[in-house]
C-alpha cells in the first residue's frame, strides 16, 4: 500500500529538527572539532625540553639521596656484621667455659660416689675402719663440698652468661638482616631513578640534545660569573681584614699594654696554619682524582660518589670524616659562604644530597652525578639557591 506522506523539500525544518543534509554537515563539523580537541592534548603531552631537564636533574638528585641511604645502610651493615662476629666468638668462649664447669661438676660427683659421701653419717661411721678414718673422711668431704659449691656457682654463672650472649647474638643477627634489607631497598631505588633518567634522555632527538647542551652551557656561564663575583668579594674582604690588622698592629705597638693582645692574636695563627696545611693535602688528593668517573656508592680509588670523594680527600690529610653527607655536615664548624676557605665542604639542597670540596674563588672539586667525572666546577653550578651550607671539617 503506498504511503500518503509527501517528501519534504531539503533544507526545511520541522519542530526544530534539521533535515538529513544539515544534520550530516553538523555531525561532520562536530567530528572535526572533536578530532582537533583530541589532537591538541597529544601535542601538549610531550614535555618541553626545560621540563625534561628539570625532571632528569630531579631524578639524579633523588638517586644521590638514595645513594646516601645506601651508604648509611652499608656502613651500618658492616658494623653490625662485626658485632655479630664478636658476639658469636663470645658465645663460643662462654660455651667452652660452660663445658669446663660441667666437667668439674662431673668429677666432684664421681668423687662423691667413690668415697660414699652420699651415704648417711651413721653408715659412714660404722663402715669406717677406725674412728680416726671417719673423722679424716668427714673433714675431706667438708673441704670438697666447699670446692663443689664454687664449681656449682661457676657453672650457673657460665650458663647464664652463655644464654645472655646467645640472645644478644640472635638479636644482632636480626638487626643485621634488617639493615641488609635496607641496603637492598636503597640500591633498588638508586637503580630505578637512574633508569628513569636514562629513559627520559633516550627519548630526546638529536636536535633536542643539542639544545639541552646549549642550555647547560648557559647555566655554566652564569655559574662561572657568580663564582667570579664571589671571588672578588672574598678578595676585597681579605684586603680589608689585612688593612685592619696592620692598623691594629701599628696602633698597639705604641701601647705598652698591647703586647698581650698581640700575643693572643698570634696564638690563633698556628690553628689557621694547621688547617691550611691539612686543606692543602686534601685538595692535592682531590685534584689527583679529576677525570675519574662518578659511581654511586664508590669510595675510590678508581671511582667516587660525592661524599666518597670528600671523605677520601680529607683522609689523605689525616682527618676522618663520616661516610654520608648527612653525617659529614655535622663533622666540623659551619662558616658563612663569604668566609669559605679552600678545603671547606660545600653542601647542596635541603636534603643535603650533594657535597663538594671548596678550592677558592667560588670553585670546587666534586663528583657531580652518574655519567660524569670528578671535575672542577663553580659552586653555583645548580644556582645560588641550591647551596645549603659550608662546613670546615678540621
């Protein structure tokens, strides 16, 4: 049966509904807009070169912080292992003494059995050949009982000490297992951070790598400028101090009571001279390491991490520093940056994850990060805000 409805001309509207032609055009426009909207985030998803650089630097810093945790756990593990070995040696010695005390008790028990000391006094008297024999045997057993008591007391003491040592050894072994777990965790964290950094860098194109190198050169130039500025300030401060000292010396020479003050000022010279001598040895060692690779957890002689280098440098000068940056920052006297002297330790970032050894003129020697080598560099290499503190270790 034929339809009674008539087809409507294209382009007309009924109750606000578009005709198929207009609807198709509208849907096409919506689809194009949707594609454009979806395409924009894809372009924005790729981080900028500056963002990549910041992310990589952050990962390297986190790796250095994890390296310090690794170094601390490694040092603690070594100490704990030594303690466990000492305790186990103590347990062995105590066990030997316990066995000796047990043997002594056994000899007393055998003697009692042979002499019949466990028999009643009446039976012992009746079985004795003569009354004198009884009295001699009783006196002997009295003396033997005294020695037996000492042996029993010794046995009890040795048994108690042995149990105590065994308990200490067990607890130390448990602590050792925990520190070894911390060591593995810290190591895994370092490796993961470094792998993430390498992955980010591997995704850069040759052009982006070239631009990144250019950005790094600009940072180095700015850091060098800041170092030169600090060197000028320190030189001016040094001249002012020398002039003030000369004026004080010339003024005090006319006063008879000034000899004591002159003596006191000269008494501080040996301390400064002593520090300068040690610092010179530390710096000579550090300079000899320039060109060796940064390796996390390394303390030389073929490679170093940052705190491993500073520890080794000051060890060459006869000064023992702790292993980690967190402990090294407390191993001396804090001084201002303006008063920094060659040999001082310069610490970086709020988490104290990096350290270098100051050589003067705003420069330092340090082991920067994985993939780099021990080198001289401005202390402003990562900006002025990255400098945390300066410590004089000797």
